[in-house]
C-alpha cells in the first residue's frame, strides 16, 4: 500500500505531460495526413499502341515501320550529364548579370559551343519546381510531374518510383540505360539499368569520390555500344556548396574540373560523330537538377534555388533554325565578344521532350510540354516530295508531336479526376476541356488542308501556327492549374487535428489550474498587482508571437520578432529593477545580451552573403566582413578560450558540497570532452604545430570519442537516477542533476555547432542566469503564476538561440555537414540524430533540461512538495507556450494552403514547428522522469 501511494505521488506530477504528448501525437498525425498528402500516383503506363486512340494525324514523314512509336525518333543515343546544384550563373556568361562574380565564366566550354554552333548547341535557363531537393528534382525530371512536399522526408532514403517515368519507358521499349554517380538513381530505379556504378551521395564533406567514380566509368563507356542512354550524375559542386559555399576556392576548382571534363566529352563525341560512327546521331545534355544559394543550401523556392541550367548539343547539323515564333532566347555578347543566346524552359518539359526525341511513349503522368528549341536539335529525315520547305515540314512534325503531347495530358487529367479522391474541380475541368476542344478544332482544320495535296505553305503554315498556339494554351492551362491545386487537402482530417490541438491547450491550462488548487499554490489576489501584470504581459507577448505566424512576412522575420519580444520583456524587467532598486546589473546585462542576439540574428538571416565554411572556421559570420588579421586570430582563439572558461566554471562547480559521485564524474568527463573539442579544432587547422597528430585522427576519431563519452555520461546519470539514493535535500539534488545533465549534453552540441558553439553556449548561460535572477524581483514565494513570465523569457531566448546559431525554418537552413562530423560514410539513423542535435541543441534540448534552474536556483528551500509543484507547473507552461505557437502555425498553413508560397515557406515552417513540439514534449516527459524521482520520499504525500 505504501509503495502504491509513493508511485501515485510521483505520477500525479508528470501524468499531464505524458497525456499532452499523446494528444499532440494524435493531432499532428491527423492534420499531417490531411495536409501533406501526396498527389494520387496512378498505376497506369503508356504503351506504343495507345496512340491509335488519339485524334492526331500521322505526318507524311513518319511511319511505325521505321521505328516510330508515338513520334519518330530523331536521335539514336542520349548522353545525360547531371551536375548537381549547378546555378544558372555558373553556365551563363557574366555579361548576362549586373555584376561579375568569381564563380562566373568557369564553364566556358558550354558558352563557346553555343556561340560557335548556334544551330546545334543551346543553353537554357531551366526552371525547377520547389521543393528543390535532389529526390523531388529527379522524380520531376523523369516523370514529367510536379513534386509533392511530403517527399522531402524521403530525401535521405529514396523509395523506388512506381508511377510511369522516362527511364521505365526506355527500358520497356528496348532501350539500354547505363548509369554512374549518385546512388539515388539506383534507389529510384532499382531494376532498370543495363549497368550501374552507384556511389554514396550523402557525405557532403567528400567532394571527389562520386565525381572520380563517374569519370572512371564515363569515358570508357563513351566508346562502347551496349547502351542507348547514358546518365552520369556528378555531386562535387553540390557538396562544395554545402561545406564551403559558392564563393570559395573548392567551388572554383570543381567548376574548372567540370569544364575540362566537358571539353573531353564533347571532343570524344565530336570525333565519333561522322557518318556510320558510334555517335553519328547522339545528343548531349548537361543539366543541373536545381540551383543553390550563395552559402550552398537548397530545398526552398528562391530564384537561386529553382534556376539552374541546361545545355544541349547535337553533333549532326540540324535542319535549320527554329521558327522565330518558338524562340524564347535573349542574346548578348560574352567577354570575348561572341554572341551567346540563352532560352528559358521548365524542367517539367524535360521528360516529354526527351521521350519525343527518342521515339518512346511519353510518361503517363507527365504534364510537360515538348520544348520546341530542344526538340529542334534532333536530326530529321523529312519527305522531300512535299511542296513545303524543310522548316515547314519540321513544323508539321512538331505539330504532330504536340498533338500527341496534348492528348496524353488530357488523358491523364481525365484519369486523375476519376481515380483521385478530390482531383480537379468542376470549373477546372471545364476550363481544361474548353482549351482542349479549341485545339481539336484547329486539328480538324489542318487535317483538311493536309488531305488537299495542292495546298502550299501559305495556307497550311498559318493553320499549323494557330493549332500549336492552341496546344500551348492547353498545356499551359493544365500546368498552371496543377501547380496551384495539385495537393489534395482532406479538410476533415485537418479540422480534427486542429480541434485536438485546441483540446490539448485547454487540457494544459486546466492542468496548471489543477496543480494550483490541489497543492495549495494560490492564485494571485487582487492586491498582487505585480504578479497580475506579469501574467497579463506574458499572455500579451504570447499572443503577439502567435499571431505573427499568420503573416508570411513575419514568418520570414521570425528571429527578429522573437528577439524584439525578448528585448521588450527585458525592458519590463529593467523597469521593475529600477522601481525596486535591485538587480540593475542583471537587467542591463540582459538587454545587452538581447542586443547581441539581435545582431547575431540579423547576420544569420543574411547568411547567404557568407559561406557555410564560415560556420566552421569563424566564430560568427560578421568576421568574414572584416578583413583584418586581428579578427582571424580572434576567430581561432576566442572559441577555445571561451571553452576553457566553461571548463573552469564546471570544475569550480564540482567543488560544491552537493555533488554526489554520479553527477561529479559526469561533469569531469564533460571537461575532458571540452579539451578534446579544442584538440579536434587544432588538428583540423594546418597552421598549428600540432600536426604531429594525423589529421584523420583529429577529424574522425576524436569526435567519435566525444560521442562515446557523452553516451557514457547519459548512462551514468541514468544509473544514478535509478540506483543512487542521495542524502541531499531536494533542492540541492535537482541543482546537481540539472548541472550534470546540461554538461553531459553540451559537449556534443558544441562540437556539432562548430567554433560558434562555445560563444552561443556562453550566451545561453548568461541569458539563463539573468532570467533566474530577474525572476527574484517578485518576492512572493506562495504564488506560482508569476513564473509564467520567466518561462516565456526562457522560451523566447531559446528561439533566439536557434536563429543565432545560423538556422532557420527551411530545409536549406539545415547544416548537413554537421551530421558528418566524425564520420565519412552515411548511416540514416546516425546522421539524422546528429543533424537533430545540431539543429535543436541550443533551442530545445538544453533549454528543456535547464528549466529546473528557474525553480531551484536562488530560491529558499520550501520543501520537495513545493519544488515539484513549481517544476511541474513550469514544464506544463513551457509546453503550453510551444503548443500555442505550433497551433497557430497549423491554423496559418490551413488558411494559406492555396497560397503561392505554401510549399516554399508555410509547409517548411509547419514541419519545423511540429518537430519542435514533439521533440519538446518528448524531452519534457524524459526530464520529468529524470527530475521527479525524489517525490516518492516526500513526507507530505504519505499522510
């Protein structure tokens, strides 16, 4: 009976936290199921025989007996070289931009080919659809469909593509495909390649393994006859961007390497392009799957990320120039005075255009349009008996291809609307049907003209032009409607999720009130104006921050909003300090810290002006703007000095008389880890004498030792939690356990954060200290409600630290390089854990486990019952604040679900906030188990 009462005493503090976690999991599951639905992937595939059901005429120059399927093949072989994360300004001459940059004009072979052979070589600005992660882009390139946001979660473990696609059509129609490079291709198409040479793609610190592997297999394959399509996917530029940024020496070196590579490829293909040779009718396509920001990130929808380049070159002189009505090029002289023309195309059009050139059926779910300028690079054997010119005959072939293209898209739209739960609306279908009917009317007109052999180009060509304009209008209409309404939202599930989120908020509020009433923590009396005003001001801050999520502009400036509210709370605390004439130093120090955070947030938001390597080599990004030697030395030594200062502070803390052996040993191990971090930094720098230690040891083995020590510390603390019975009073025991836990977690967080880590850790300690001290301005110890103000400040400080550390709520705000500190190879679970610690270490993990300091530090010992009641309230309040933010984010994405930036801004914000909420709830539950074990001995619970 006594044991049961003791256990009940412990669980009465923590069961609301576990119940809240369960409610949030249910709410998020329901809402996510309704919001992040993928589009319906139809199981249908295109076949050669399908075209018999189309209304399209067969042009005189095509015949199924000549190998034609849907369209007559105009190329025999295709070489596709994918240069991952190639920005448009890597390929276009610098004269196309207002200002020349160091990374421009490093691929002159492409613009020289386009300038010297304008009929057979062309450069395109290729526009990708966000999200711009490699998985979505490869799916979009091969299926001709639009990406779905939920696939971002699969970017680290790509599932095989089951819907119809370009690669599948090649294989089904007897084409042999050879692939080398990024192993994502073999994950997406596991059984499609005649030969494949995949290489691991996620070690962003490795710039050369994938590229060297491609080179080793590319050139021998160019002389072989056992393939029809060759794909080589290079990753060096993508990895160089992630680690060093665009404006860096490794990036320039990679671009120069690619230029030499492409020169060799073009030379080999050109030498083998004579009549009867291997590459007589081969098309070379060099393209990027997406772009990247200046600091090497991608995943969002900014112009830098969605604008990439595509270069196409035929080694057999094409028919003639493309009719001017179909040309989208703008031309300018380059630095050498050569005229270079650049056109624009959608990546959506790649799959259907390549299918048309190779003569295979178009992917069933493609909604792209055959690009006329790219299609014109094919080699055409036209019927010379016709009265039309070669240009007009090509136009006739192109009109036929567009007819099949439009019929295929209309077939897909009809099937999608029947098979999908939601599909397109009735008005959308009417608009699509009307556009297609108009195109069919012109089709009938041109058919009549073609049947009359006496008609010349003066009648036929205008009719063909109007027919193609109608097809363009139809295909553009479908693509625009798909982009605006592709995702199917289940409003019932979304509404249920929102409803449960509001239920969880009400439950958390009642949990706080229940604890107040049950355990004698009284509510503020009318006379306690200070407490009442503090609580009111807390709700005011919470309301402002929550409502800011309803605006996309404020979401973009979230770090500034959080810092403004933190500074505002600091001004309120300063006012109370002046009135009470106490803690002025802490109040002023807190405002200075918030000013520092404002500066760091500002610089973090302009991170695109710096490189990702800056995170590794410098304490803060601003150093990169000051070209003074003193800053170089400060950036190298200040982080080490700060880390030594933190180690000395921890060592001094162990001298206290309230640290039992589990907690003391955990702290001493942290000091050792700090020294190992400094050694790791030293060995990574070539300028130090400590090169006696091999760089591989400092780069890989020292971080692994730190991880092992951190894991050992956590196991030691868990052992002490279960088996160690302390003689200390509850307050000292919680202080010791909190200090030990924070020290055990800090070493890994600081290591992953780079040289900015110690500075941010020091800022978090100073900020936490000021919040704890300023909380003492309210002298009453019998009231619990006033602590909501301190908890709100704690939450705002944590949010500011997230942005100060260079993160933001977008997938290009993740520092993927941190996941590979200490490791070269990619393991999904391991790298996901490290990336999570780096992203949320200072903003969630450390703040949650450090929250007990608000209860225990600088407070008189009022007994276990009071301490645990207060701690329970604080954790519930902290969870309530986080849940309120997430609830408003969910409401925001629901309202803005048809917004132009839903997938580029609102959905990433939703994913980050949901992960933030669940991680916070889980850590609060774990912290409750870790801290509340002493409640079983509370004598007040035995009576």
